[in-house]
C-alpha cells in the first residue's frame, strides 16, 4: 500500500492471528526459537543456523541452542553402550579402561625418550 508499518504492528497483530486460528498464545519472538530448534533437529549445521539467525558469533548460537541437540546425545549414549558391551573392545579399536591407562603410560614413556634425545615428543 506504500505506507510505513507501525513498529508495534506485529506485536498487536500476531496475538489476533493466533486467536483467529485457534492457536495457543506465544510471543512472536518464540517463532525464532522454534525455527532454530527445527533446523537443529533436522541436522542443519550450527554454523548455518548462526548465519540464519544473524548471530555475530557462533558461540552465541551454541550457548542458546546446543542443549537441544538431542541426536548427538543419542549418538554419545550409543557409543558408550557399544564400548561397554563389546566383548573385546581392543579388537574393535576402542580404548577403554586398561588400554586408556596404557596409552597414558606410553605417552609418558615417549616424552622421556624424546627428552633424553633433546627434542619434544609428538603426542
């Protein structure tokens, strides 16, 4: 129509839109959070969500939305379950318990060996 939109138009028109369509009342800003949550739930990378939302720093996006990353929590739980239930974790390539301890001792040994030759260990 060519006229300016009042700054308060959205905040006054949005509740009316919700009422008209029988939807529960939410803040207009909640749509932004819903959008980010849906993007995250559908495997959109955090960097792209940051750009979409206009956050200047990815840590802002990660701090607000990382707790919603349910799929990565499931992945973590499944990995831990596999590690703890495999009969021979060494054969599967996982380092657990004694193997992890041996890795630490091996690193210490490599450092001492490198120091005796006057160089830094690459660990």
